[in-house]
C-alpha cells in the first residue's frame, strides 16, 4: 500500500531526468548524417592561388581536417588560435573552406591572425557548404585516408575538444 | 489635399523600400509554388523555429535557390527531400519519418493515453466497489422527509 504513494515521486523523477537531458543538450548541434559517409567531391579555386583548384580527392591516403571558416564569422576568430595550435602540432594537414566570403577580407584576416591552413578552398556562393551540410560556421570535419568523414564538430573547436576528441581520433585513423 | 498626397507617397515609398528585401521570385510561378510547398515542410537550420520558406537567413536563401535549381532539373519532391536529408539529416523535416528510432515519438503519446485510461478505469471501478449500498428503514425515510420539508419551509420564508 505504501508503494502507491511513491508513484508520483517516481513520475516526477522521470520527468526531471528527461527535462535535465533536454536542457543540457545544445539544440544547435544536430547529428550530421554525413558521418561515416564519403566526403562530398568538389573542385573549386583556392583562396590565395586563384589559378589553382582544390579537390578532396587530392587528399586521398592521408588523414586530414577540413575547417569551414569565413572572415565575417566572429566565432571563427575565437577558434583561430586553436587552429594555429593544431597546425603547429603537424598531426594532420588542415584545409580551410572559406565559406561565402570576400577574397580580400579572407586574405586580410589570415595575414593578420596567422594562417593555420595548408591551403583554403574558396567557396564563394556556398554551394560546397550545402553539400557538406554546413549551417553554422565554423564547422570542422576529420576525414580519413579513404576519404570518409569520421567526425564533425559544429561551432568553434576548443583546446579541450582538440585534446579529448580530435587528436585521439586522428592517431587512431592514422594507424589503420 | 496636399498632406494626403504626401502621406500616400510616404507609405508607398516605405513599402517600396521593403520590397527590396523580398526573396527573388523565379520567373516561373509553377516552380515558385512547388518551392513554397516543399520548403514550408522544412526547418531552417539557422533559425530553427522558422520554416525554410519563411526564413530570411542567408542559408535559407541559398537552400531555396538550390531547391529551385533542383526543380528546374526536373527532380521529384521526394528526390529533393532526400537531397536535403542527406545533407542535414531528418532534422530538416517537420514531419519526422516513421522508423525504429522515432517509434517512441510517434506512438508514445498514445501509449501514455492508454495508460491514463486504464488507470482511470481501475480507479473508478475500485471506488464503485468501495461504496456499499445501505438499505434505508421506514424510520430513516420519515426523518429524511422531515428534514427536506423543513428546508423547503425555510426557503419559502
């Protein structure tokens, strides 16, 4: 008989657990359907070498990082030192995808804040971004030797994410 | 008369300045109609409470342009929908598809409703059994009548 009085309490606890789970989640972070799928192919001009193009196919055989950025994106500026650190560690090449930007603005930003990218592809109209499901710059992808996307992070990456997720993943992918 | 003209002119130029902001329409109204019917069923990823049709964000503009191109290429609505889902996941759809991971979402409310009905029925049945019928004697009936009549008289006063 006593158990009956506990039912509302149990229901309340269940409700609190669900609400707590819902509140601790970031609604901006949507699981990408692209994880474990081949990185979409493209071939677009580079940011600084305008007469040369970049295509993900040229990165086959190595683990690499694709970072979507833009000079107009404030969060990218916040993320920039972390990317510079990542580039300095030389664990994997970092390719930039300059998303819907003006060439001179983008080059000015790199000149001012340092250039962590091996090279940047210049996605002027955002068409490549659509194929990669970009909706909030910056976004970062880790792509394996076979050209499969293994990890995606939406929003600025932090040292924490770098150390806890990206570095371990890269060294694991490089072994295979 | 002059002031009326001035006001009309102001209002008119005001609406003109807004007209600039509207999304460019395709030349073909049929395509535009299809674009609206498809994009109304999709969520804008930047401003998540708005549909792709209603959003003015840059990405929504780009995606509408993309859908317009796909329509012109002769793609079916389903093909366009899967184009979007491949890139942004089921999240872009306002109506989530029925599949194992969404079963709870679809049938959960009905399950809770059934639990509620079952609980209510057992409660009512139990309460029904708890109330025992008391047989009234003639004496009791007389006393009840007396009390009721007494009250009627009071009311009449």
